[in-house]
C-alpha cells in the first residue's frame, strides 16, 4: 500500500476531487510526518499547524476548484508570509513578522493550496549546502551525514522525505536546482521575470527567481502555472501571457533538438555523475531527439562573474538590516555607530559577512570599473552564447552538479570549493533563462544525481516536454529515501 506522503500532488489531487481523501486528512498526515522527521532532518524552521488545519477543514466542506486545491505546501524562509516569522534563517531577522504576503503566497492561497510552514535555508540564501542557517544545518534524507544542497535545502529535503507534498524555493545561482539534484526531486528555475519577486527578501535582485520543488515534472508544471504571471508590484515582472504548462507534458521528443555543451563536461565531474548524464542523453536520443554538440565559450568565466555581481548586489540589499527598524538589535550600544557595528557583527553569520565585504569591495571607488563593470560585460557575453545556441537547438542538457551530496562540514571552511558546487547552474541565472533539474540516477553510495535541462527565455514548454518524456521512460523520480 502506498504511503500518502510518498504520492505526488497530481495523484493526491485526484483522490481529493473524487472524495477518496479529505484535505484535513492529508494535512494531518503531513504534520504528523513533519513531527516524526524534522528533528532528524531539520528541514522546517516554522510550522503553522493551527492555521494549516483550519484551512484544511474549511476546504473539506467546499468544492475543490483549483487543480492543486487542498494540497499542502511549504515555502522557503525568505518569502514573506503575513504575521509569520520570516527570518532568512539569520539571527539578524529573528522575530521579524511581515505585515503583508508575498505575491506567490497570495497566488497559492487563491488556488486553494494549504500553507503548512517555512523551510530552512542557507542564511540569506548564501550557500550551496544549507549549513549556514542560524537554525543549524538541514540534512539529506538519503544520508543524514550529508548536505541536502543549498540554499533551498530545507524545501528540497522536505519534499524528498515526504514532510511536504510540494514546496517553493528561490534560485540565485542554482539554489533550487542543486538541492533538487542532491535530494532526488524536481526543481525548476523559471525565466527571470516570469514569477513575481514581490515579497522575496532579496539576495541579488537581478538574479533571484522563485520556483517550484516537487516530486515529479507534472507537479512542477502545475505549480509553476499557479505562481507565474505579471505582477504590478514587481517592476521586473514580465508582462506576458502565461501558458498552461501542462499542455507541454507529452511523451514525445521526436525531432526535439538538444544541445550538449562541451564546456559542461570537464575534469572534476564525478564518474558516476558523468555516466548517469551520458546515459540520460543516450536515452533521449533513442526516443527520437536530435543530439548536437554545441559550444558556450564563456562558461569558464561564469563562476567568477557571478561572485562579483551577486555579492555586489547582496551588499547593497543587506545594508537595510542595521537594527533600526526591524529584526535584531544589539543591546546597550554607546551610540548609533556602535549600534550598527554590533548589530551587524552579531546578527550576520560568517558567510553573510564574507559576501558583504566582497560586494562592498568590488563596488568601491577605484574597483568598480575593474571588477563590477567588467563582470557585467562578461555576463552579456554569456547571455549572447545562449542566444546563439538556441538558434540551433530547442534546449540544452547538462549535469546539474559535478558531484553528489558531500558530507556536512566537508567544505564549510573552503568557500572556493563550495562556490564551485554551482558551476553548472550559475550560467542560467546570469542569462536570465529557465532551467530544471530532474533525477537521472544514483551514484555508488546510493546518492541521487540530477540532470539539468535549459531553454531560452520564456520557453519553459521546451523544458517540460524534454523533462516529462525522460521521466516517463525512467523510474528515478519514483524512488524515495528509506527514512
């Protein structure tokens, strides 16, 4: 008999609409699962049990109109929920309760989803391992001694372990896709501007994008359809008509042109990862896709470019956290300068301080043109590489991460090694284009491996077609950790 918490949202939705299950029963089971596992996984930082049960019981007696009505969902701790603690997993925001809902929160509620709680993350989304949270590290459900990936590690671990049916994360340089790969779930970064950032506490405003983390591609398409769309509250929101992404879910890739960039198959990829990705490409070829080797020549500069632009924007965005209006304030300061210094010193963690210092440096007089301006020019070249490639192919397939999940503490004192974890995911953020990570196998240690599929801006349909067809011809997405 199937466990309720192992079912994807689309299967649960069928049972809810047929009255085989009630929303309250699903939410009760999910909360029970969280209570059983969260002490071991640490994927949730806040659970709103009374409100979730209240919403579920209200749904019991109503018509479930939306395709995801009655489905429990969790959101990353950097997305504002009115009246609920929203801390970015940082001491400096402990106790902060926003006076408004983020646009994505409004959308999920309007569509009948039931918000259960907030998930753990790297502090202010600074990290690739979910180890920099002030609440302690999240652990990988496949091996609790290992990281779940970051920064949306709490969301990915919660979905993988059945503590939630689906979740929302944010992706600045791979923060949805990399943990999705390491936890064996599906993670989608939409085109920049497709999903409103209103109510997302900013890391790097020109890179951040909210997206779904789910058990399968069908759920990802459905949830993206819920949260996508123009929002007048977000000046970077794209004013375009949002398609029904579920129409792209066809088990047919015949004639689909798939590019394989040689720059993504480099030294340093673990052999098991390389083998799984190559086997996935071969399967797509057997299914009728046209495989073509392509070149994205500026890929080698992506990590360096990102770690100039992202910290620069972060240093600007985090300047507002100073203890004056909200959040943590250091006690007994001598004067206002002392208050600023002590509040930020005590409130921010080591990785946040590192990025603020780096970002402030590259924006400072004498260094702006040498670093930041040059990085912006390289960013344009990376975008042009993709534009040229998509004149020849419909989508691009690569590994999501060069490695599977590494051990907790293994890289925490080696930031350069940690930054390289996102080497294959960063370019899509710099270019503002969509990308997904789907499960494509396991390594010799039984750890999940992710396959990344990238498409041109607002061509999410191409991604969903390739991802769904691959998923329908494999069973990797149905595997669950034995926890």
